[in-house]
């Protein structure tokens, strides 16, 4: 059994957690280019080595961040998302007259 | 026999027939460099040399021939997919596989078994009907069978109704087959080698050289090579190589584990798959039950084994075949799978001119080996993507034109 340390619940079986993808900067969906949006939604860095990732403790619905080595599967550190994000992420409304710029 | 072995041991020359000519030193330049000496890379080399007259070709392999995912899959061949793009593509692969032993003059132990995808819910039955209709429309043998027929066709299955997930029916695909996966790599490699292709094993590509957005060569740990064109076919490490070539892929590298039981007398002819139970089982020509399940729950560049996989998989195998409870596992392994968001591959042109990609083969790559070789060779030789592989282009992601095969490509992701 592999153990992950949840910042809220302490050490738990890794089967209680769900992987949520690499931590990436969120582009402004109304102002970024199609290429930037594709990159954010579909493309992956798929890094070999230590990666900063979102993880979710399913029984308590708690999202947090883990630094994990994707070659050795060693979990280097886990911490609450508040360490990286201090405020709610809000984007300004779409510019007036922009009816789906760049949409395919 | 002991004398034969002694003679073999004392012989000064190598007494067995070699599959590949030793490649010797790297040439300073090749027309085409193929990165990855698995089934896909070797098949591309073979079709380039045989049908397009391109023989100044090098296959560069980090380890040994067929030592990656070619030798780690569960060797199932079928074409009962869900999207018309997928069905057409895999159907050509099945047809090529059926003739492959003759084509290569090498026995790949192709064995047509019949493939059953079990349905345990009404929703699954509806999807099976949908798949059967798409398949039949495109000329692929595929039909829905219900419990009474299934009991006659696969009498080994536990069809009782008092189990956790009773079986309601199955999608039956008569051409479903298995083959010796190593033999596919050896057959293509041997045939390509006889046509003049250089196969360099134990050689790692460490860089891609480009000038003005155009490929000019590759760098390896044995020296640099100039080349007109190059293609990467390196499942598991696709993103690493793409990064060298300067682009990103929609791929996560996730381990896929599998195992075999001790050899048993032949008792199971059919290939049995259950998406709901995350399991697929067939009996190999050696008598071993070859079993696999879903990919691991998170990305990892490692072929380690986990107990969770075995516990989960075997519990589900015993739901289908309770009489196997006393059978022992013989060995277990993992491969690194390129998982894409739409469960379809990524094949064709890349942002770097004259550099091609063959990736995103997740858990569905072995069955596509011949068609990939044939059609990627056509693309490399002519510069234009054949209709059959055009839907799987890398640029489909930017166009948001995905080819959704999640329901039919594999189990329980």
C-alpha cells in the first residue's frame, strides 16, 4: 500500500486520492489565443522528474498540491493550495462585442 | 539433445540463423532515421524499404528490439471500435495482420479466436449495439449476443445472476485474434534488415537538430547523424522526444500493468473483455492466461509493479471465472502507455518540417502495428498524410476535432 500525506487528513492510502494534473498558470479564457487555450486544456508537459501537481482527497473533497517525482514515484512534499494561491482566481468579463473570438 | 547443446556451446561460429545483420558503425547520414525499434518503428522501416524503395534508413533503438511496449502488451488484435475513423483504420490493420506471416515469411502465430466484450448493464448493452451497427456499416463482423447464445459460445463464463455484476450480453467480434507480439517485431525487423535497413540497438537519441524550422539531423550517444527525415515511435517517452523537437503533445505517460498465470491445458478459446470490471483475458498458445486491466491511476515514468493492480484485477477475473481461484500467477510486468485525452493516437506531421510523430498509442498500439507501418511509410515517402491516418493528426487538438474512442479503445479509464 502506498501512503500519501494529506495536508488535511494526514497519512492515507493513495487509493483515496485522485490525480488532478500539473499545476499550470490559468490563462484568461476571454483574452488568450487559441494556441494558449489548447495548451492549457489539452497539451501536457508530461515532465520526467519532480512535478508540482493537483491532488484531491476524495472522501473529504479536499484539493491540495503535491510535489512528486514521476520517475521514482517518490512524493517529495504535500501542502495546502493556499501556499501558492492567496486569492480567488477571477477573470474580467469578455470584452464587449467579442462573440467567440478564436473559436473553431 | 545434450550433444546438440554441447556442439552449440563449443561452436566457433554462431550456429543459429541471425534475425538481423549486425548494423556496425553509424553512417554519417541517412535518408530517414526512425527513432524507436519497437513493432511500429520496424514496420515503418519495412514498408519504406519494401514499397517505397527507401532503403537508406536507420532504426535507432535505446534498448533492444521489441523490448518496450511491443513485448509488454496483451497481444489482442481487433477492429470493433466506435468511431468510423477508428473502425476503418483498425480494420485495415486486422486485414494486414491476417496476411502478415506470409508477407514477412515469418510465423507470427496469428490465432483468430473471437472477441467478446461483456455488458453488465443496460447502458453498456446500448453502447454495444451502437458499436455493432457502426462496425457492420463499415463491413466489420460485429454483433450483439445475449445470455443464451453467450452460454453456448463461451461456456467457461460464470453467467449466474446472483453475482455482483451479472453478465447481460456481449459484443461479439469474430475476427478478434491474438499473435506472438515479439514475433511481429522480429519479423518486421528481419525483413527490413534483409532489405538494407540498419538497425542500431543500444543507441539513444539525445537531441534533434533543426535549422530554420526544418529537421537536419539527430544526435545520439554514438555520434551525430544527418538525415532528410525522421520519425519518432517511442511510446512512453514520446513527450520527452517531442520536447527535443520543440513541440508539446497531449499525452500523459501512465503505466499499464499485466500478468500471466501458470500454463494450463487449452480451455479458453475466446478473448474475453469486460469494460465494467476492467479486465481482459485470453489464453496464449503456451497455455498461460494473459490478463490485463485498466491503466494505473496517475502518471509515472516507471515499469514498477503494484499489489493494488493484482488484487483488483484478480478479484474481477474470479468474478468471470471462479474456478481459477487456485491458479498461480507466473509473472507480472508493466509498460509505459501514452494516454491521450480522446483515446486515439497521434500520427503525422509536426510543427517541425520533415519530422513526423507516431505516438499516443495508450493501450491500443500493438493491434495497429501493420497499418501504422504501411501508412506512416506512405506519409514519409510522399509527404502527404493518407486519408486513413489524417483524422489522427496532431493539429486536431488545436482544431478541437477529437476522435473520441474512450468507450471502445480500452477498459475502465
